[in-house]
C-alpha cells in the first residue's frame, strides 16, 4: 500500500485544524464536522493498493517531444476550428498512451527553448506538462524559429545516448513557420542519436487566425496583421521547412490532419524498436479515494439541506 497526496500533508493538516478550531455550538453538527475533516484528510492521502493482476510494462524507448509553442500554434485551422496547439496536446497524449512504459521528455520552444521535463517514466508528469502549454504573451513574442530547439534537443539526445540499450525516438512538432528572418539550420548533426520518430506538421495552406490572451484586459483577441491593422494576421503551415528537418534527422514527415495519421508510425515503432524490459517487478496501483468520497458527499448534502431549512425558518 502506498500514498500519493494530492496536496502536501502539512498543508492539509493546517486546513483540517482550521476546520476543527471553527467549532460548532451544536454537538451533533460538530461531530459531523469532525467526520468530514477526517474524510477529507483520507481522500487527500490518496491511499492506493497493489493490483496483482496488472503489471507495469517497461520498454527501452526514450521518447522526446519537441513542441513549437509560438503564437502561430494558436491558429484555428485544425478540424472544427480547434487551435493547432489543442490538437498537439491531444495527439501527444495519444502517443504517450500507445507507447506506455517508455521514458518521456518534453522540450518546448518559442523565443527560447526549455526542457520542461527531462526523461521520466511518470506519464502523469509528462501529460501535465503538455496540458499546461499555452502560447506566450504577444508583447514578448519575437517571431518564430525552429533553430531555437536544436541545442536542447541535441543535449538531451547525447545524455540519452549514454545509457546502454536505449532507443531515442523524436517527435518534432511544429507548423514550420519562420517569422524572424532566420535561415533554417541543419538538424543533421543529431541524426546519429535518433532511431525513429517523425516530424509532425500542423496547420493548413489556407492558414488560420490566431487568438491570444490580452494580459492587460484579461480578454482574448486575434493577432492583427502588421501591414494592415484592420485585418487579422494569418498563419500558414510551411511544409518545406518541416520536410527539410525530417530529412536532416532521417525520420518521416507526417502532416497531422487527424490523430489517426500517426497510427502507422506508432505501429512501426512498436514492431521495430520496442523491447520489453520488465513486466513483472512493478505492480500497478488502484485508487481507494472514491470509497471515501461517497460518505463525504452524503454528509455535505445533509449539511446543505440542514442549512437551507434553517435559512428558510429565519426568513419566515
């Protein structure tokens, strides 16, 4: 049995003590209050027990997501007017689930590159990092360039290459736009570290408008065209740049118009690269918090009904 607290235990203790100190004059109500506090504390502990019927499958794959996080990825030209970045998040989570048991890393780039998570087997950390991505404030944006990610990607691949019997898979994800007048650098220096992967292109040739947050007014607005402020700027995919990067790294280029476009690549990776390293030593764990949520919900409903009755009596 293990615990995985939702919020730090010391903080939960403080919260519970505050609820206990706020003692009700009614003994029965205070007793219910104590039970609610205990249930909240237990739920927060997130007690889990081993599931002997399920085992963790570990593989020899180190998967690096290199994700364009520039404003152009907010263009609304994915299906049903989704943004490119929203589609990227869903597709990355799909890849993670399909290649479960691998090590995952997330590198993002806009004005600069950042290793958001180093290689980890914890899928929740990786998914959390991907879910939290949002394009930077337009007032700080300095244009798009895929060159920004090259150094961090190369460093990560070199470190991964130091491990024995590991296969590095790269998913380079972008719309291919370069808007800061840089010339695209060669990515061929990292080809020797990469076993498989793909450059995933997002966007359309027609392009889409980009809606971003205005931090001053806390609203969302479309980016305006630099040459005509009465028009919304349009971002279009540049597949030539993406195909060049794919060629440099000797991996496939895939234009992502739907999630299923990645299926053949995932199947290929599973068939050619995956080796099961361990499927017996580590048990999966089942959550128990939902057992305590039921009585907690019942007590809270009772308290709400009791409070409503008293409020109604007072109003009369």
